[in-house]
């Protein structure tokens, strides 16, 4: 019921994820990120937020994406109904797709990039998600948004879309965590929200927010 992308920005060292689905509140359910660990996207017919959070904790403790994925999924008796994508700080990727998720379902992985989904119009959705990200210019957030638009144009979720989300984390910048929990055109609404976050008083205030590499940022 969801398509998502997790990516490492080799230029900035940041990590970003984006997702869209035909139900409510995809950002709260699917995306998790920590610049000390990487990213996770937990989705599927019976998604586990615990999976996404545990993946980050394991990677903070030194596990690779593949090791974290195996440790989380193997003992879970509900794994056949779930999907989990993981990206670690070194660019390692891994994905589990339970066979009882509704088709079309699957994933594509590459160093520093993983796209996955279920209840999709077909494999072309993930190919469009990957290819549009790789071809796009601009910031990491802009490239992720371009990928969502391309996946939707390729057929997206078979039910249409109700929500979309964008998450970017970095040691050198405040987190960007944008969610459209319901909209008639959620990716367009997310794109508009991102544009607002990059201008006006909000953008002027952001340089005052502490970061991992500058925890006293904004101190007089």
C-alpha cells in the first residue's frame, strides 16, 4: 500500500527518505531516520513501527543494514505481512518483503539507495522512483520529491494516494521532517510544504537550530 525511497547524499553526507501511500499518515508509520545510524522504512499490510525504530538502534550500535534486517525480521512471526527497507551510514542497503503483502510488491537496492513498495501498479513504479531520483538535480529533498512524482506518474499505489512524507537528517543541519497526513494530491501538497520551509521566516530561523556537529548553535 506504500512506496518509499531511502537515499544517502554523497555530497552532503546527509540521509533522506520519502514515502507516499493510499491511506493516512504515511510519515508517522513508515519513515525513521538518525544521522548517527541511517534510515529505515517499515511498511506493508501490517507494518511494525517497532521494526523501523529497532533498525536504527541496531545500526547505532554498529550493525550493518543487512545485519539489522536479519536480526529484526527472522524472529518475527508476522514478517510475511511486513516490508522493511534499511540504509546504514556506510551506504549499505537491505530490504525484506513478506510474501503475504499485496502485489505488486518488491524492492530495488543499490549502494546508498533502496526503493520498495507494495500494492503497486507494477514494477515500473519502483523503476521510476529510482531512476527519477538518480536523474534529478537540486538538493537531496528536491531529488526525493522528484522521485515521488515520477512513481505516482508510473501508476503508484493502486488505490491512489492520500498521504506523503519527506525526512532528511544530517549532522550539519536541522532535521527536515515534513508530513502531509491527508490531501487530495498529497505529493503536490508535500512539494508546496517543502517550498514554504525553504523561504520566509522559517528558513531565516533554521540557522539558529543546534545540530549534532554544532550543539551550541544559536547561542549568543
